[in-house]
């Protein structure tokens, strides 16, 4: 009884594994979106861009810093020595001061101090104006986040397209395998019949050899096809994030397809909806912001700050409050800034030219793919 139970469980487990490896196109797409390493990397870049944006936002707030210093010396930095001397005693009459008869004796004196110092400070500086670099930096961070999201969407589209390509290629090879197997069965039956005719003396040996040669050729083609299917399954499994590829199979077969006219779009209009075009426009925006960011380096900077200073030196400690403002005006940098601005103008022009070139290439690509689709569709019609 126990043997029957274990056998039943094993059969159920094996069946579930087999079923789990038969996938529809929708299931393959879901697996690719969930497990594809390229998409995982793009998602990490989105998260990193979000952190960059959050970091850029902190530049709007005061910069707080603290410092502490301890100083000890083997001997005092300040040494004072006075010789011994007699100081006239003043009796209240200025006339007697020069001819004083009484003196106060002062012995020699040696003073050594400043052998230690303890300091601590805290400052907070609020930028009032930084040449627009803070706001521009935040705009760049937001733009980078948008670019990473667009790149993820683009990668997602490419992964889905690649998934469909793998899926239908595997379905097509499976159909081709069925065709070869049917043809192989036909040749095997034909070989048997021709061989029977030969043994009966109704045909020549050459006819048997011709059929055998064709059968050997089909067997070789079938082996190549099986190897090709295995390689395709390996690549498909890696694309889907699956460890086992051997039992991977697709449930759909080649179905009816729409005529090419159903998919046609004017190339000049089609590129407007492509994420590549949006990314190229974002590249221009990024260069414009980089120019503003660079120009801000040559503008005045104004900041306001408060702070506190603790000073312990010469057996005397005190705390001081500080309020200050700073204004920095670059002067000699303006000369170099002129060339920097010209450099960014050239980069903006380059980005615009890149958009123009890539737009033309995308239109050519769309036209080429449509022609290939039309050609393949016509070939299918002819074959049918």
C-alpha cells in the first residue's frame, strides 16, 4: 500500500514539474519581466537615480559642521622673563619722585604659559545664492531619474520583443520538427515499399539507395534541428531566468497573422512615439542644464551662517557666539568661463545633430522592417 502511495506522489510531482515547464506566451513575458537580469539592473539604476535626487535636494538646507581640537606642548609657547629691580616709592609729591629715598624691591620673574589649548566649534551655513547651481543640480537629478525610467521602459519593451522572438522561433522549430518527422515517417514507409519491390524483382537497387540516401539526409537535418532547438531553449531559459531548459516547451503554435497593412505607421510619425526619441530629447535638455550648472560657477555666491566657539586656553575658558555672512565673487575665472560656455554650446549642437541623425536612422529602420514583414508575409501566402 505504501509503495502505491509513494508511486502516486512521484507521478504527481513529475507531472506538476512537466506542466510547469509548458508556457504560454503571456507566462513567458511575465517570467522575463520578473527574472531578466537586464531589467533588474535597470531597476537598480532607477533606485540609484532616486537617491541622487534625494541627495541633491539636501543642498537647499544649511550645511552644519562641527570640529574639535586639542593641543598640548612640552613647554609653554609664551615665555616672559623680567630682571630684578627697585621701584621708587611714590609719596604723593611729584617733585620727590626723581630723588626718591625709598624703593620697593621686585625680584626677577619668569612666566611660561600657553602650553595647552582646547577648542570646539559648530557652524551652520545657509546658502542664499549659489549661481543657480542648487536648483539646476536638482533639475539634473530629476532629469536623470526620468532618463533611467525611460531606459527601463525601453529595456522592458526590448525584453518583451525578445521574448516573443524566442517564443515564436521555438514554436516554428517545433512545427518544423513535426514536418521533418512526418516526412521521415513517409520516407521510412517508402523505403520499406521500394525495398519490398526490389526483393520482388520489380525495381532496381538504385531506387532503394536513392530513398535511403534521402532518409539519411532527413535524419541528419533532424539532428541539426534538435541541436538547434536545444541551443534556442538554453538561450530562452537564460532570458526567462529559468535554471532548467531541457523540459522547456511552448504551448502555442503558429497561428494566423494580420496583413502588414494592419501594422503600418508612417515612419516620420512612428518615431515620435518611440522612447529612443524621448531619450535623445532628454540628452539635449541635459546639455542645456549642464551649461547652466557650469555658468553658475562664475557667478557670485552668498551665504549666511551662525556658529559657536568654545575656547579653553591659559586656564581660561569661554564660549563665543558668531554670526557671519560670506560673499564670493570669482573674477579671473570669468575669462575661462567664456570658453567653457562655448564648449557647452557646441555640446548642445552635437546633441541636436545626434537627435536628427538618429531620427533619420530610425525612419530607415522602420521602413526596412516593414519591407521585411511584407516580404515574409508574401512568402507565407505563396507557400500556402
